[in-house]
């Protein structure tokens, strides 16, 4: 009996001693020294910093003042002037961009704000395969891979705006879709070669899709430099194949001779036309070269595009809000299909190693290459002011005050084709629609 009692007492003492030891050990563990606390805080800050280091925030704002030759003109120098207005202040663009780059994956979100609206400019995800790190897939809304001028950031353009051709064919420069890109990493000697191919809605990123047809866009480009890097050059070829649903059976695509030796559209009113896809097809080539001369860097750029563009009687612009804008792409509008061409040429000269830069730019857009001059507007021809060719000569000066601020002075001299047969007598001669722009840009 005594032995049993002694065993129980011994067990109780052992448990008590063990419990006390464990409690003391845990107490010691929870009592951090100031150095332990500092170390843990530093590690947490490092983890947080590593996350924020992957996030890049950038943006720019363009504030400008413009003077036009006459009031209420239609313009591609920042949009049409309101009736009775020949001078204006504008917030042309106000961009902010968030880019979370996790090396092989990216999240991008960009907004554009001006005095009238806030809209989404980019919103996409991108994934790069981990083996060669050469093939990427992105999906969302982003700049389309066509040409050289359209994909360039508006904050990096030497002229205030893209050419008339680029604005008409590729409004907003972006679209909603998916794209594959092949380009070897920068460490590879084949990094100079880039191939892009994507499928898009064809609505310029501003409207929900309005037909079953998807647009295919592809571009192959090469960018290289001499061993001394005194000469840099690039070339590219682009192809666009898409279409727009025909709203009704009335289609104007063929140009033929009419009575009185005039030319005009010939109507096709087959009942099967309604609901079919009107062809939208572009082919483009571009080239760029820059020379690092002692008197400053000289850059030359050029791009030429030709193809087939569907539109209406009043516009040749690509659909950017087809369902919403009843005045242009309503479901009841007749379809006009025109062959077009256009081009632009840049001459850019930096003045020695200073902050001064001179820009000369010439561009044209001919919406209907089958007719010209007095053929436009002839009776019963269905040819109108929409078919007129425009060309623009731009002269500019840029001053880079510092890494953030750029001041630009630019004068657009616009010339239009004329015809004495047009209903609007204003187009019997060149319209006074030149525009002078003073712009302040802050970029970070």
C-alpha cells in the first residue's frame, strides 16, 4: 500500500516538474530581445518592398492650347472644334498606368482621363513560357500589333497626334482580344526579331462586339543597330484581315463609268447581302532609321498602308462604337466598301546634345483611290465629301525641359482634294483648317 502511494507521489512530482520546465521554455521563447524584434521587422519590410518593387506606376498629362484657321472645323489635331470655336484649351490626355511585373507574368491597367471622360486604355494579363522565355500570351484590351506609329505611346510621339490615316484605320490604337508574341530574350542574339499575331473584336476597344466576325492582325518586325550603335534601324510588315457585318442588302463597292463620262458607285442590292461580312483588309510596310551625327541624332520614319475599308456614305472610319453611334454604324445603314491608301513620313532632328528638337512630318490618306478631283460628287454617283483625299504637312519644335517636362509647338497645314461637283461649295476649294498647337506634357 505504501509502495503504491509512493509511486503516485513520484508521478505527480514528475508531472509538476515537467510542466514547470515547459512553461519556462515557452516563456523564454516569447521574450524577444530588441535585436530579434528589429530583425523580424526588417524581414517583413523586405518582403513588402519586394512586392512593391514589382509594381511600376507611370503616366503623363498633356495640357494644350490650339488655334484653328476657322470656327467649327473638323480636325484630326485632337478632335473637331465646336461650332463657333476657333481656339480652345484641352486636356488632350491624362494617363496613369499600373504594371505589376512578376517576370514571367504581368498585370497591366491603364486609364485615360480628359475634361469629358475617363476610359480604360489598357487592361490585360500576360504570361511568358518559362523554358525559352520567348513566347508570350496576353489577353484583354491592349494596343493592336499593326504598323509602327499606332502602337507607340502617345507620350513618346514627336508630333502631337498620329496621322489621319492611323486615326481613321486604327482609332484608339487598341482593341479587345488575345495575342501571341515571339521574341527571344535580350540576352539572345536573335532578340532583334519579333513576331506578333492576335485575334480581336474589331471595335477599337470601345464597344461590345456587334457581329460574329473576329479580326486577325499580325506583324513581323526587325530592329537592329550597328556595332558602334551610331546607326539604328528597323523594318516591319503588317497584315489586317477582318470585316464588318452588312446592315442591309444595299452594298456599294464597285466603281464604274456612269452617264456623262462620270464615275460612281454601282449598287448591289441582292437580298443575300444582308448579314454578310464586308471585307476589311489592310497591308502595311514601315521603316525607321536613326544616325548619331556630331550635330545631333537624325531620325527618319515612314509607313505605307493600302487595302479595303468598309464604311458608310458619311464615314470611312473603322467602327469604334458601332452599336452606340446610330449616326454612322446603325443597323440600317447602307454599306460602302472603298479601296484606300495612305502614308506618313517623319524627319526628326535633335540639335547637337541640347534639349531642342525639330520635327517635319508629311502624311496623306486617300479613302477612295478609284476616283479623284471633279469625279467626286457627280450626279447619281453616290460619291461625296467622304471620298476626298487629305494631306497634312506638320512643322514642330520640341523642348525637353527636364526628364519630366516637354514643351511642344506644332503647326498642321491641311490640304484637301477639291471638286466642283460636290454639294458643299466649301469643298470647291481648300478648306481653311490649319491648326497651331502649344502643348505642355508632364511624364513620370
